C-alpha cells in the first residue's frame, strides 16, 4: 500500500465521496467537480501512485491501486477510465468500503495492447523545455489532448510528474483486467460518453456479471473525457445517482 497525496474539499460534510482520476491524470482534473460537490459531500481526490505528487513505485496493477485507495474510501467512489477500473477492483474486493460506485467510461474488460500512444508521445518529448508553448508544439499528440498531458510536465524541474518507466512496463496490466469471480452487490452506475466506444453493448454482460445492480447512462455529445467535455451534465448525473 502506498500513501497517496490527496486534496480534500467540504471537510466535515456528513457524506463521503472519493474521486479517482484516470491514466496520465492528477487530482486537479477533478478540482472543479470536487468544489461543487463539496456542498453536500466531503470529497477526497488523490493523485494515484506514479502520477502527480504521489510516490513512484515499481508496480501499477489494479490490486495495487485499490489497496492505495482503501484507506481513503468509506463512502461513494467515482473513478474515470483507469481510475474506474481501480474503483471497480476496490468495490469487488472490499465492498464494505464502497457505499455506491460510479464508473465513468470504462468497463471491466481487457482492452488489449501492450503500449499506449500517449505514453509514447510523452516519453519521446524531452521534458526540459524552455516553455509550455514549446513543449506543446513538440508534443506529438492530438491537439485536444496536448493540454491535458502537459498538466503533468513540471517545467521548473524539467521532468514529468508521471512515472513513464513503470507505466510503460505495466501497460498490459493497465489496459487489461485481472480475472476475478467476486461480485459487488451495491448500487453501481456506469456513466459513459455517447461519442465514446469504451463501454460497448457487448461489455454489458461482463459488467452485470460482476455488478448485478448496475445501471447505465450516457451523456450525449461527450467522448471519453465526459467529465471535462460536459461538466454540468456529468455533475447532474452524479448527483442524481448519489441521491438515489
């Protein structure tokens, strides 16, 4: 278990919510949502291991990530993408720590592959850049993802705030999904972007096998980064489910 760096909002609120970011993300990605939800919840938002200001480690599998998250849980848990898989693993293996589960644009399946194009783009960029504009110009990634990826570039230190070495080695684990026979019987919402193909019709059988109380919803006009692309609609769906 690795002790994670966390941000906390709405400290002292009676209900608890843990927000878990995705691959190459940081706690700050959920900052706006966390501040708004702090009117009703004590919201905890960690940097996952090998991301942001949390420790770097030699492993990055879902049992590892879930073990890191367990001390921070105890209420509702929302995870996006890789964070969604970590949240699912936590719910399946420690159901007493998860009152309600929200999985944003992810399924408990093996997506295949051994590498990730965004990781390779980051690894190819020398982090010692004179400016963020220069880094943005040189980063070989889709325009719509450059600013997101460059949030993890510490220009002052000339280094990435992402452990590219461990992530590259463990990318098959990140893209995959370990075999598991446990089930989470609690309320679960699988919230997807209507323009994303991460949660497909053929994945529903895998989801409902592990999460028999699963409900499904899609946000029109949103892709994989649905919480950033449609923040108000995402917040509304989250609130509705948490109040259910």
